[in-house]
C-alpha cells in the first residue's frame, strides 16, 4: 500500500523536475558555449529576464506562442550582443559587466512592464500546450515522466547530444575551445578569436532567451516581475558542477529541478517548517555547489581574461 501511495508522488516529482530543469538547461548550454570560448558570463540571469519579457511581448504582438519564442530569442540575443561588445571590444571587466547586465535587464523589463500595465497585472497571451509523444507517452512511468511536456522541454533535451557533438566532435567546437584555452595559439592558426567569442555570446543569449520563454509561455502564459528568481545563477552553478560537459551539466540541472519540485511539494504537506526555509533549498544547494566545486581547476585556462590582454 505504501508503494502505491509513493509511486504517484515520485512520478509527479520527477516529471516536475524534468520540466523545472528546462530553463536552467537552456541557459546552461548557452553558458557552456561562451565559457568554453573564454568569456565568463555572469549575465545569464539578465538574459533569462530579457527572454521572459521578450517572449511575452512577442506573443502579445504576434498572437502566437512561436512568435513569442522568437521574441525571447531576439531579446536574449541582443543582450548577448551588448555583453559581447562591452566585454570583447571594450574589454570591460566581465564579472562587473555581468552583474550590471543583470540589473539593467531587471530594471528595463520592469520599466516597460509597469508602463504597459499600471496595476502590475499583465494580460494572458498564447502559450505552449502539452504535447504527448505518440506511443512513448503511453509507456508506464517513463512516459509520464519524460514524454508529456510542452515542446520547449523536448527541444532542451534534444540539444544535449547536439551540443556534445558540436563542441567535441566538430572543427567549430575545437576552434571554440582553443579560444578558451589558448587564444593566442588559436589566432596563429587563423582562428578569429573575437568573432568566435562574439558568436558564442550571442548564441548564449538566444538560448537563455528560450529559457526565459519557457518561464513566461510554458508555465504561466503571462509575465510577472521576479519570474526568473535567480535561475541564471543556478544555471551557472550547474555549469561548474557539470565540469563544462553538456551531459554532466544536464544532470546537474535535473538535480536542481528536482530540488525545486521537492520544495514546492513539501510546502503542500503542511510540515511544521516555515515555507521560506523550503524556498531556500534549491539556492542552498547552489551555494554548496559553488563552495565545493568552484576551485577544482577544470575551467578553461583563459576564462574571464580579455583578448588581447591589457
């Protein structure tokens, strides 16, 4: 009897973990790309925020959730371009710049949102519907966990093997990683280091924009301030935890997603614990990750260093 009671809970928890890991995964895959190129992107949080508002605005104007996805990618990509221009062309400090970018995205989205809706309540827009994958969604347990989600969830997980192949089995991936390890050596063999880093940051912004799209159009069909709630920093922790490898990073994102799903369900159990402590759980896990793994020395050798060096 106990097994019958726990099984639906476990299936629901894991399915929610797969879903909640999606925005983290989009942002983290983008973050892997720019960090392997040698650029430290603390601005993933801001790119996610831009994506949430860009997707909402795109869906509002186009009347389509896919138009919203394009809006989210465009907003994130533009922020990635801004980050690239300031960090690569002007060689600004990447940590300070990323922090400023997060504040800029938060302030700008809040300004436009409050200008549009004085009461702070947005109207609903077209959102993504759940796609049950034929046959696969009918598999007991596995189908319920993995194959009953909105299309952005499937896209995020398809990108894992794709990015593994692109980063480690192609000439483009080799050039990208060389820019992060030895940019001067890369330049001597004809690789345009600045162009490679520019493209990596724009791609990172577009992927983070898709992560933001999932939050606004894959979950609530609207926009609200505080929707991202630190997920950009959790994605950054997942990159470090996963050693810059797409599969490992995806597993780290799933861990954080399940932790988030667990705290949401524990709140409904009526435990004698204040809900603020339960809300802390995924972020506490992130903090522990930073403390334990941040100095392991696996990061690209030139990560965070401008090129040419000052």
